[in-house]
């Protein structure tokens, strides 16, 4: 049981780190919200389940925490995205480079 718990905690830590890196690297607020919500939700679930395998007596409490996170994270990210949209946050648009052939200029 402790091996499964350790593996789940490592997976959760990796996803939390990826989520933090995604928030740092994404170009606009909408992508940052998505990166922060998706990766950290999965990371928190894995981390909590890993702790649950280490301490089986906490499993009910951990289950309630997971349900709470599963309900509140999508609502929170939707509210943040809506507020950013209403405030006029820009959405990243990649510049398109037009390539021309050598005689078409």
C-alpha cells in the first residue's frame, strides 16, 4: 500500500509542478486559467489519494476533499475567465507569417 501511495504522491507532485509551469508559460489569462485548473486538479487528486493510501483512516475525509475540489475548481475557473473577459483581457492570437515565393513579390 505504501508503494502505491508513494507513486500517487509523485504523480500528483509532477502534475502540480506542470500546472505551475503552465501558469508561468502560457501567453494569456485564459490559457493560464486552463493550465492552472486542469493540471492542479489532477495533481491534487493524485496527491490526496496517495496520502489516503498511507493513512487509510483518513480516506473518508480525503474523499470529501476530492469532491469539494471537483465541484469548486470548474466553478472558480469559469468565474475567473468570465471576469477577465468582461474586464477586456486580451486573447492571444498567433501572428500568421505569409510566405511568398521568389518571383511573386
